[in-house]
């Protein structure tokens, strides 16, 4: 009987240091995980702040370029701008339908594709009815925006999954802010054609909706990225 008691006590004494060691190791691992989560959250916060700063800077550059373009804009200039935007957006939406994984992003891309195809048809119909000539190969007035878009397209070729979706949404947010500026300046410009004015006025709510959707989904992407480390750690 005594031997059994001693054996139990000995096993307990031997197990105690092992348990303490295991507990200490687990605590250290938990601390390291918390530190990694903290660093990741900080990096994501900095990335979000950097994006917001870039958006604000792009807004200023876009407004400056649009103001300059609007001073001498006519119906042909505005329709040429919108035509090129439509070509880019139709191509971009088609790409998103291929590469996006999120159902919400795919749905946004599908709606964007339909709306810009319809806007393009309306532009061509109004241009023909009003006998408005414009260069269908025109480039953006602001060369910096043109270069920025081409660079963004090249950068996105290296991305996939959620990273690609976030980059695409950021681009859509920025592009549709620019498009709204083009539409507003077109309505303020000295354009005689009432059909063109009506087209610009009717197009603006949909473009604003596209921008709001891209911004909302992008914020959702950031929020999910911030919550995931915490959920994994819990």
C-alpha cells in the first residue's frame, strides 16, 4: 500500500515540472501569437491609412485635371472621355468576373458591366442623333491618371484572391470618382445639346452608385482582414 502511495507521489512530483514547463511554453506561444496579431493589425492599419491618403491625393489631382479640362470642354470632349472610360470599365468588369472569388464582388462587376455597356450605347446613339464628332481613340486629358491606370493594371497581374479583389475595388473607387467629376463638369460646360445634357444627368446616379459600392466592399475587405487574426487566435 505504501509503495503505491509513494509511486503516485513520485509520478505527481515528476509530472509537476513537466506540466509547468508545458504551461510556460504554451504561454510563450500565446504571447508570440498575440504579438504577431498585434503587428499584423498595425500593418493593416497603416496600409488602410496609406490608401486613404492616396485616395485624397488622387482626388485633388483628379479635380485639378478636371477643372482644367472643363474650362474648354465641349460635347465631343465629354463624350470622348466617357467613351474611353466605358471601354476601360467594360474590360475591367469582364476581368473581375473571371478573377474575383467573392460573390459580392462578382455581383458588383456584373452590374458595372451592364451599366457601362448601356451607357456606351446611349453615347453612340446621342452622338449620331446630334451629329457630334469625337475621337474614339482619345486619351485622358490628365496623362498622370493614364499612367497610373496602366501601372495599376501591371501591378494587379501579380495578385490573386482577396488581394486582387481589394486592388480592383480600390481602382473602381478611384475611377468612378473621376467619372463623376467628368459628368459634373460636362453639365457645367457650355454644351448646347440638350440630349447630351440629359445623358450626363441620367448617368451620374449610376456612376455614383458604382463608386459607393466599390467603397463599401473595399471597407468590408479591410474589416475582414482585421478580424481574421483575432478569430484565429481565439
